[in-house]
């Protein structure tokens, strides 16, 4: 079994473990939870596809029941973090194309070393390769590795997505960006003395404090949409901190932009992912509008239509 490191813990412990805890059979909980808890298993989340990101429920990877005990899975996933290292993947696949898109999906726990699984890492802006394309070619999955009831995969996925949003919003640890080193650098190089820069930094400090308090309140209220508010605020604040940190670094930051070890340049490039991963800022705003502010639902012309009849890009 592969030794896990910190980034992988997030997927396994924050997203997958709680979902298996909620939806898993006794056998699945016994097989997987101790390994997740002990960081002995690396997991990836096989949700997004080339044609299904924000509109995840339109996913096209197919799982067909071969016999009472097995499914055959064929399709493609993308942006699967740590799939190149993972022992297992939590997979969403379409099991009934004649039902509306949210209704015909089932969740599976996939052995990433099964025959027919091909993983191809993708290079990011920072030069790292944290996420991958995953190709599934007639992969055989035992029915004992189905998580939750058949065609109830959307409900299972909602548990994972809600845990992901809360996990991504908790603290600056989730984004890897915090204001303290930026303030320290501003003091050292004198930019702190400039009134406009001071005003901008003070604004970010106030936002950081407000987010801390909002996180505490969200943790107590445990509403699904609470995670959307804090995920949105955390990711956008982190990007603003990374941008101002790069600006304060000045010529030094610009000079080292191609150096992966330069913290200011790395933070700037890496922070772009934060407003996309775990649901984009636009999608978080829609969730907040509908579920917190009670505004009308976003129109969906495909609601209620069989997935098979829906036109996909
Ligand atoms: C660092 C990182 C790690 C990731 N890890 C994983 C992973 O492990 N597993 C996994 O399954 N996925 C993963 N993803 C994928 C991520 O969930 C998707 O990128 C995200 O949901 C957006 O989907 P998309 O990229 O297809 O963009 P699209 O959905 O095509 O969106 C493109 C743009 O259109 C906007 N848009 C789309 N629909 C609407 C709408 N209805 N209203 C307003 N605006 C809209 C979006 O906000 C975005 O700006 C990861 C992504 C990143 C960046």
C-alpha cells in the first residue's frame, strides 16, 4: 500500500471517508475506513468529465450491469487530483440513461489498479502534476464495491461535495495562502509605510478576520450552503492575498516567476485553482442565491427530461 502524504489526506479523509461512513455497508466501512484513517490509502475523486464539470449531473461515463455480481464501466474522467498515485477512486457513473440526469447515477469504489484503468497526469501552471485524466475501458467492478443504492449516486455525491466545500473553506491551511507572511514582507521592505498599500492590507486583514468568524458560525450551523459562503470567500480572499504578496515582492517576485521555489510567484500561480476546484465561484454564488437568499432557481430546460434525450456539448 502506498504511503500517503498531506495533500492526499484531504481527499481521503475529508471527502471520501465521511461519505463511506454515511453510505457504506458494514463490509465497506471495515475494508476502507481504517486505511483512510491511518493515511495508508490514497484516494481520488472521479467525478468531473470533459463534458461535465459545473453541470456534473450530465456525466456520461456508463456502468452497465454485467451479471448479478459485476458492473462494466466505460468512460473518461478529468481533473482527478492524485489519480496517478491513488489506490482507489470514488467514481460516479450513469446506470440508467432513461432517467433524468440526476436520477440515473450510481457511485462506485474503484480499484485504480483494475484492468482497463489508464491514468495520464496533466501539467499545471505551476509545473506540478497533481491532477490527471482517467480513461476507463470496460473496467469490471464488483457489485460489493457499489456505494449506496443503484441510481442514488447523486445523493451520495452531494455528501462528498458538501464535505469538499466545507473542507476547502476551513482555514488558510486549505488554500496554502495566508496574510501573515505578506504583512511581514511589507514591513521588511517598507511598502507597509505607503498609505494606499496599508489601506489595502488592512482591508484584507479585516476580511480574513471576518472569514474566521464566519467559519466558526458555519461550523455550528452545519448548513450545506454555509460551506458555499465560506468556500467562496476563502478562495477569493486567498487569490487577493497571493496577488498583493506578489506585488509587494516587486522586482524580486517578477524575476523569480519561473522558479517553482519562489514562494510569491508560486502562490500567485497556484491560487488560480482555488476559485475552480470544488465548484467554481459562479456556482457557489448560485447556490447561495438559491439556498440562502431564497431567490428563484436557475432555469434548467432539461429538468425532468431523460438524460438520453438531453443535448450535450
Ligand atoms: C485544482 C483542481 C482540482 C480538481 N480536482 C478534482 C478531482 O479530484 N476530481 C474531480 O472530479 N474534479 C476535480 N476538479 C474539477 C472541478 O470540479 C471542475 O473544474 C469544476 O467543477 C468546473 O468544471 P469545468 O472545469 O468543467 O468548468 P465548466 O463547468 O465548463 O465552467 C467553465 C466556466 O463557466 C462557468 N459556468 C458554468 N456553468 C455555469 C452556470 N450555470 N452559471 C454561471 N457560470 C457557469 C464556470 O463558473 C466557469 O467559469 C478539480 C479542479 C481543480 C482546478
